[in-house]
C-alpha cells in the first residue's frame, strides 16, 4: 500500500481544539452533549451508517478519530449491555472522503462468557477504507493491579483556553476566522500543558481534554466512544516535536504526517465530559515512521486508558538519525 493514500489525520493530528470557560466539568450547567459526531443509523443487520463526517480544512480525508469513535460505536451495538470495551485496534487503509457517509459492517467473531470480539469494516463506495477489531469484557474484580503515576502538571483551570494551533503546517501565529470556527464547533476541547523546564525539545507533550456538554445521561459505551474520538488529536504529531518544523528558522519541514494505525486500551471507568490528562510520548522515529504511546488519567490520578499509534512522518532537513532521549514528561516508574 502506498503510504500517501493512508491515514486520516494530517493537520488535525497536531491541533489542540479549545474552548473558552473555566467552570468545573459536569457541574457548570452545560447543555447536553451533542453526539452527532458519533451518531449512527441502522442500515441493515449489523450494519450502520454515519450521519456526520468532518473533513478538516487542509486535510486529504476525514478526521481519523471520528472514524475510530464511530467504529467502536458500531461494534458496541452488537454486544450486550453487560460488556464493556477493553481494547480497540484500528488500521487506516485509505483516506475517507467527506462527500459520502461511511458504512460500518460488524462481524461477530467470538461470543464468550467473559470476552467477545468484533471485527468492523468501514466502507465507502463498496471499498474498505478502515478496519478495526474490538474486544469486550464483562467487568470483573482482580486481586492484583498497578499503574504508572500521573505526572504533576498544572490543572486545566490554570491554563488559558485559546484557538492557537501548534501543528507543523501552521503558517501564522493564530488560525484564521474560518478555521477558528471549524475547531470551536468540535465536540471536544483541549488545553495544552506547558512544557516543563528541562524538557524542551523532547518528543513528548501533555494536554487536558474533555467533551463539550454534559454526558451524564449517556452510558459508559458513549463515554468510551467519545474518548476514542478525542484520543487521535495531537498524538502522532508528538513524534515530530524535536524537529520544530512549525517554528520560524527551523531547518526541518514536514511534507507528510498521516496515521497508519491506532490502538486504545480501556482500564477503568471514567467520564469523558470531565477533564482527563492525556500524556503522549514518542519512543522512536525511524524509516519514515513515528511511534507514539499515550496515557490518559482521570483527575484523581487513575490511569483510565492507554493508546498507541504509528504513522508516516516525512520531511526534509539535516540528517539526525541518532538523537537519543533519556526520559520524557512522566515520572520514572518506581520498582
């Protein structure tokens, strides 16, 4: 497959959609969550059709996170309410067109007592553009458990909301009026955490994120779909941060940054309309491909989900294949 035809996120991958307001989530009188971005219509047995697709200005295809969230929603409709998604693994095969809705065909691969598995084929004009496998588990108690600690960062209330974009193709300090309106209409907002002293230039970043609107009336499956949607923002662009291709005077330019795959693991219940800390780190960029890992924490420090993504990253500039980084934004694990 030609990587030029792959992926779903380009400019959007490194954008941070934000909205004004510092009120506490779920207690600020917000309007109910507008779930149109994840809404599906039944089109046949185990087949569902999207009703909304967002193709960001400047992108060659629809936003990959929306396809991920919709695919999870389709898979979730074929399992009982007693199951919760524990993992989702996706591959972007070609860019999705914004002019035609996507059909999601779900195949029931396995139905077990504790786990069940679904395969989702996303199609446009009869052609598969995206595939996903989703695993669902009946919640169970466990005697053992551990996690990495949440980094100590400023809370979202201490961070100013802005419409500034930090993507590699930013050509001006701020987005234009039309672009700002496009991002303000998204169902998610994010606030970038300032890079700690001594960490500048690392392939790592952290953002606070939450869904816009109150999701209290929705079930946990909808919260998982919303988090799957939001988890694609800013992830792959983390691998390109050391090269500062968007900064004036940088010797590097990016010609392509597109997602190849996306994975998410759900560890614990959460609310997607409450602030979640998304910590992203890239352990490797080589052979034109970047790998990024993500950890998503609730405000109380619980690690609720993890992500991973690989994508094509191409550019030009001085050859530096030997860059080494000893650490990232997060604390070293205590053994």
